[in-house]
C-alpha cells in the first residue's frame, strides 16, 4: 500500500498522465502540511468537538479554546483532505474517521498521533543520518514523559493486529507459558491469553517502558495471567525449555542481524520441544519496492531512529533456521499493511 496523488477532475487526470503536475510538491508540502493538520486537529480536540454533531467554525473554536479564524482554516483544510464535511456553514466529521480519531473508539489512533509530534522531530534529522550514517537510538534518550507517550502510541497501533494475530497464531495444544519480548502495552499477550485459557504470559520489557506499559495492560483486567519482567532481551538469560510460545512484535527492527541471530538461538533454547517462536514486523522485500510503500518507508524510519531497519522474510527465517527452528506458514495481516508474523517451530 502506498500514498499517491489522486486526480479530482478530468483535466487533472490528463495533466497527471502527461506528467504536467509537479507531483513532488504534492508528495511533500501537501503531504506534510496535511499530515500536520490532521495531527493538530486531533491534539486540539477538533474531532471530539465535531463528534457530537454539526458545528460552525466559531462553535468548534469555542469548544477547543482556539482562534475562530484559524480554526475555520484548519476545518477547511480537513474538508479538503476528506476528514470533515461542510454544508451550509457547518462542519461534520467524516464518518470513516470516527473509528480512528475519537478517543473512545477501541481502534483509536489519537495517542499514536500525539507520539507523531515527537516522531516529526526525529524525522527532521533524516538528512544528518544519511550524511553520517549515525542513527538516533531513541530508546536510550527518551524522557519519562516521552516513554509514556511512546507506550500509549504502541497500544493504539497494536490494538487491531493483536486481535488478528491471536486468532491465527499456531499455539501448541495445552500451551501454558508465553514470553512476549518488548511486549509493551501487553495487548498481543492479552488477546492470545483470552483465546487460550491455559496460557499465561511474561512480558520482558526495558525499564523505561514498564510503568506506563503495565498501567495500560492493567485496564484489560488480565493481571493474573499477564505479568511484567524488567530486563533486556539482548542480555538476559531466557532459560531452557520453559516456554511454549515466544513472540516478538515490532522489536527486531531495533536489532542488528547479529543480535537477531543470537537472540533466535537463545529463544530456541528457551522453547519447549514443539514450541513456537513468532516474529511480527513490517517485512522488507528482497528487492527494493517490491514489498510496497509501507515497509520501504518504515525501513528508513527504523534505520534513522533505532540503528537497524526492517528485515525480509528470508532474513528472519534465516535466523530461525540457524537456531534449529523450522519456519511455518507466514501470517499476513489485513489490519496493518505490509506487516506479517513469521512463526517457526522447535522440533519435538
Ligand atoms: C515498537 S515497540 C513494540 C511494542 C509491542 N510489541 C507492539 O508491537 O505493539 C518496541 C518495544 O520493544 C521494547 N524493547 C526495545 N529493545 C528491547 C530490549 N533490548 N529488550 C526488551 N524490550 C525491548 C521497547 O521498550 C518497546 O516497548
């Protein structure tokens, strides 16, 4: 899946076809200003104000305590982007966005959009990264407040894929112990435990994450079966033949190939015979572009922010095979374009 310029009239269609349209301006100024407008409207409570019913710009401004004229211009921009509708001087929220941009929705992305204000600044350092090759390694430099925003954001991103994964993960019969590496908010563990009543999960997380992450998980009321262990997956002893399932979602993109290969070996040792090690992440294609726009952009983003990047199916399965595990059928996701979970089993 990728973003692209969509013509809105026959003249624009012809101009686009004839390469008369300066597409890079659409891909940059229109994309980044539009993106920031959606983030600003979320942050300022504009969508929440529109959720209750049609409003004039002045009414939205009064509810959000913002400037009426600037609020009107923001609303007009949202109409142009398809995030709001306008009729007879009154604005309404686009129906499809209610699922994503209202705080009370189970699929809310409101906290993720708040985190994107931090990501905005990180991405501003891209030129410097490409010049020097030096990544930002944001895990080692976040303040406690930024850790909180980060964990809330990960909850938003994980909510729907967690339900999808829980329904399709190959869990060995009678499985009792799950290790969720970098499991953050715990939703992947929680949904899997809900599906498999004999399962309990340990979430291994960095110290900075645990306070907020465990508070998010507590809201789900699964505290008796999902617990936290503060540690570091790269250095901690994971034990021998203890777990039926080890899962790592959106974490291997932070590690180097050597770290991932070594981690797979320690995980294979920690699995019971017949146990499963599943790696969930955006998959980079073997050749540039073949995997679509989302993994390509995410590869660069993770390289900038965390020193590593996305990995291909061959690379991930290579680490699993190197650890003596046998790759199983990959699980593709509808709720996250370009994302997949690659399970592999330890032979009995
Ligand atoms: C992008 S988040 C993914 C969270 C969750 N698994 C999900 O998919 O929504 C990455 C998480 O991995 C954790 N993490 C990063 N390096 C780690 C390490 N060496 N050991 C344990 N956790 C780690 C971070 O603290 C963070 O919560």
